[in-house]
C-alpha cells in the first residue's frame, strides 16, 4: 500500500475565520489552529461560531496534538471548545500561549491542559510528525509558519504571513529556513490566500509611522486611536510616536488592556516609564497631552469607540476637536456598522482619519509578489491555497499557474470538509465530509445547536403559531374548538377567514387521528403541526414555527 497523508480543512477554506486543518497519517493526527468565525446569524443571539468538532469523534484516539501558528481569534478562538472535547497537548509561541492561557482561564480549563511553549527554529517530534516552527511576519507578533515532516514528505503551512524585512517588533520572516526546506524538497505548500487578488508587495509594518507622525504633529486636541487589540506592532508605534510628541497614553477596552499587559509582561511591547496613565489621570490632562488607545475599529456596539461616539464611556465622550484614527482594515461584513459609527463621530464634531485618507494601516497578509517569494523559496511539488474566500483561493491558483509556471494539476483547490490525499506523486480529493459549524451564544460559553438557530431565524421571518387543544383525558375527543395564539404570522390578523380555516384543519387532524395516537400526545402534536404547516405554506408561502399545546381535562 502506498504511503499517503490526508489533509482535512474543518474551516477557513473558502471563508474568513474558523481556520482549522487536520493533518493525518495512518492512525495519527495533528490539528493546526483552532479558530472562530463570525456568522451571519448574529441577529439570532449568536455571537461567534466554531468548527463542529464532533466531526473529529471518529479520530478521537488518533489526535495527538494541537499546533497553533499564531494568536489571532480566527486561529486561536476555538481552542477552549476543541479542548473540552479532546484534551491533547498544545504547542504555540510564548505570546500565543499568553493569549491562550487567558482564554482557557475564562473557561476554567487552564489547569487541565498541557501547553508547550516553543521558540522559532524549535523542532518537536509529535508521534510520526516532526514539526519545525519557522518565524513568520504578520500584523501580530510571535507568529509561525510550520514545516511538518511526514513519512510521505514535508508540508509547509505558511500560517498568516507577509514578507516584512523591517518589522517593528522582533526579527523578519525566516526565508533562509524556508529555502533550506525548498532545497531538500517540499511535497505541498499550504499558503495564505487573503491578499492573492492584490498586486505587488504588502508594505512593512513600519510604513505607517510617517502618517502617524503627521497626525500627531497636526492634532491640537485629543487623539483617539482605534486599532485591533492584537496588532502589537501598531500599538508599539502609537506608544513610540506619543513619546516623541510628549503625549501620555490611556489604554481603554478589555481586550486592548489584556493584550497590552501580556505583550509588556513577555517583553514584546516597550512602554516607557510613566507613559501609560489611567482614565482618571487622563481626564485631568490638557487635550494636547493625551492619546487614547482603544478597541472598536469594526464598529462593535459594545466596544469603547462605539460608546464614545453614541453616548459616553465611563463619562468620556467624543467632542469637538478630537482626532479619531481608525487604524484597521474593514473586515467584510462590518461595513454598515462602521459607516454608522463614522456618522456618529461626525455628529459629535470628531475628525476621522481612516486608511483611505492616510497610510495608517497595512495588511498582515501576503500580496501577489509576497506569494511569489514564498513559493519560489519553498519550491513545492503541490500548491494548496488556503485561508480566504473562494475567489481569493482561485486568484492564488491563477497567479502561481500564470506567473510561476505551475501546471493545473499541481495547484489543488479544496474546500472545507474535503479530504485531500497526498502521496509522493499525486494529490487527489478522495472524499467530501460534512464538517458543519457550532454556534456560540452571546456569553461566549454556551453552544447553540443548528436546529435552535434555524428555529430562531424561522420565527424572525415567519413568526410563531401556537394551537391550543383541549382534549377529554379519557376519550381523546376535543372538548372545545382549538384556540390559536399567533405572533408575526402573515394572515393571522386578517378578516379573510384564515384563522377559521386553521381551526378547521386542527379539528380535522385530531378527529382523524387513530385512538392510539390520541393517547400519545407527542404523536398527536406532530400530526396537528404537520397539517397546519402544509396548509399555511400552500396559502401564504410562510413557514412559521408551530408549537401545539395540549390540555387534558
């Protein structure tokens, strides 16, 4: 039998978020990343979603470790949920572990999980797999690409990356090690596709410094910088430029405070002595001596910036003369919330500077020429685009075919649930699995079943109908005509006899039911529900949630 390795994406391929890849050889499997995503169902009490890890139950005895490339939520956020099901060791960088420990503490899991902190160029043996952690450049610090050596060949997983030779914090991407693997021979490159539609190179993190210096030089009032809390390079720039222009920094927002504390404690963030001040201290300072570093760049309603713009945050509000810097890209799907936020800021007299007006944000992902550099360094037999919507994966494929000379059969397009089988000379999708997703409620702890979310969505669109049936306990006969409670059901308040017809349908359903069925209330309720559903769909096209209630007398 030929040696083969299987790659199974549970999320993150053909979508943003939920990045998670299973790598399997024989009866051993490692999981690369465990990310969360943000579902369209946010209006139905769903905060985030994670991969449906029940898919992995059949491999329970095979899973040996979880390996994290970096600490962004779309790669780390689902870690507590997978560890609740499969308690296996975790391998990650020091900063990623800092973020993971905070998250695991919230879920009361920290003391139950074995976590290994690894450094760049560390090599660990995890069963049949040998994993080398290769330093990668990204918008976050302490990130890795992975070289996973297997009995079939070596797989390079880029993680999120760009080719940044001048990062603000730490050393640049380790192309030398990647080239060494390329010379030895790489079977497959799993490569970030987020910016595969963007020509040229992605700018260095340092590219935003001149624009920040200009903003600080021009601003006469308070400066409010909203950024991703995880963008430690950006936070360092804000601290450095604030020091340069004699401003103190007040950090606001739970995630921003947490990330600053972790990065400073681990030595990644250099904050000058007495540079950070509390909110009470900031309030007493002249406007031209303070900068607020806050959360909320995506218009999140509960984040600091939205509260500053719409009401107040602990007595603090945006005022005439404030300069508000949105130092982040717009995540797809957040456009409307951000547009509303900008309007609220303008109403209060704030001056907004975003990435369209100044170079105050650069991407953390590889553009086309970065993809060229990575692919030419690794020289893989097969290229597998990952991390991004399908159009990005497709453009990635077209780029390496048209500009790097790869044949069509050597660039493999996969989607979530595909089982990609790799041998020394072949790459084939052999099976499609249903991986699904799990919804998490607003508390961040409770899982919500897909059926529950479907019902909530159904109620929001078509309402809820409750037929109340009063039956004789001995005979099962109706004691009185059925009554109905309707909320949001089309036709329920009309005068066209709709409700009388519903009453007739429910009555006939009960009367036609066999005697045994009338004694089994579960079966009787289902009969009534189905008959009403058929009638309503035929008459109005609606699909309300129907919840029969039976009262026995």
